[in-house]
């Protein structure tokens, strides 16, 4: 097996238009730093927006989509604000205070919280406490994936559009997104996370 670790933040939001969006802002990965978005429209169509072919190939081999678009994609994070820009998606997020679960996550030593072993231990509790959320599971191509969350903040404001159509107001991520074995929390939020993906050698492109 080959192991790939992605350090960054994931913003998960719903909207009154029925569109749910998961934005990744990745600071340190085998593919360099990048941003991406997984979008599920109200009709269930699942769309990946990725900045490069390598990023798209790795994500598409891990999660399920109906459509993949390669396009310039930028995520800017400054003082509690996220600005997401691509030809397909415009999104401005306001990040609020740390959630109670975030305070609990911060109390766990980073090396423990980021480890696959810890993700395995807390997975049963995550399933009960956060509908649709899992911290470990099997992705496409038999890949094993572990989410090591280390912090959690509420998203308190959102404005944006998809393909030129307004998303509407901020809403819960409901129903849960269907890209893989886990969704983001129902409450719009930003999770600081270390994602570990174990692949077979044949599928180990980023290494």
C-alpha cells in the first residue's frame, strides 16, 4: 500500500437552491497546494471542479462524480473570510466561531487526532453524533480513507452562484452529499483536517 496525506481545510455548505458544496483548501499534499470543489446540485448531479489533471485524476479515483471539469480554481482565506473563484463557481463564506465539537477536537494532541488509528476509534461516535459523517471507510478502487479532524468552525454567511445562477441563502447540508462514504456535517462548517488515503501501488499516482 502507498499512503498519501492531505493537510488543509474543508468547507461544507448547503443553500436554499438545493445545491450543496464541499470546498477543499489544501495547504500541504503530495500534489502541492490547491483548491477544489465537489458540488451536488438539487437534481443530484455531482460535479467535480479541479485545477489540474493530476488533482482531478486522484480525486476522481477516490470519489464518485457525474461530471468532472478542469478549470482555474482559487481559494483565498483571509481573516475569517473564504473567497472561492472559478469559471463555474463563485462563493464567499464568512467563518464564525469555534463550535463545541471544535473545542473537543482541539483538546486532542495533533499527532493523535491526525492519525488513522484515532479516526478508526472515533468513527462509531461520529456516525451517531453527526448524521452522514464518517471518519474512516472504503472509497473507490478499494482505497482506504481516514479523516483526522483537528478543529471545527461554523459558517455563518454565504453568497455565491453556480454557472451564473444564484445559490440563495445559507442552509444545512441536507440531504447529505453523495460523493463518497462520508458527507460533511449537516451544520455549515469549516473542518481543519488531515486526510489519509491508502492506495494500492498501482493507484499511487501522487507518490
